[in-house]
């Protein structure tokens, strides 16, 4: 490959995961903030969910920028969802484990590792 590592093209799977995180975070944040009721000032569960949505946006943007900590945050974010899904159905666990595997592959295969190392 010619050119410096700083001009290395972002691998397509990294782009997909990055934008998926940004979209999921923005949609989740908008949805959950809309559920806040002024009559109930201490809705800490919605605030925690909003924080998780912000983490998705941060992870997505950092991943798109090629920041190594961003891919680790992305993996932690989906790993957190795997843990949470154990409180729900086995189907939800299976879907989140599948996404965890896809995220891990997309963010840690050889081409992605070279991109994040640049």
C-alpha cells in the first residue's frame, strides 16, 4: 500500500460499526429523553439509559476517527448489552451475542487492527 499510515483508508466493516453506533446512540437518546416527565423529576433509570446512548455515540465517532480506545468502548458497549439481555429472553441474549461477535470481528480483524494502529 502506498502513502503513509495516516492516510490509510478506513475498512468498510469499521465504517459500518461506527455509523451503526452513532445512529443507535442518537435514536436511543432521542427516544429515552422524550420519555422524561417533568412531573417525575427523579427518573434515574432514563438518565442511565441516556448515558449508555451517549456512550454509543462517543464510541461510534471515535471508531470512525480511528481511535483505538473507541473500538474498545464499542466492544464494551455491546458487551454491556449482552449482560443486560440476560435479564430478558434467550432470543435477546442470542442476538446480542451475535452482534458482539460481529463487532469483535469488524473491529479487530487484521485490516482493522492496522487501521487503528495508524
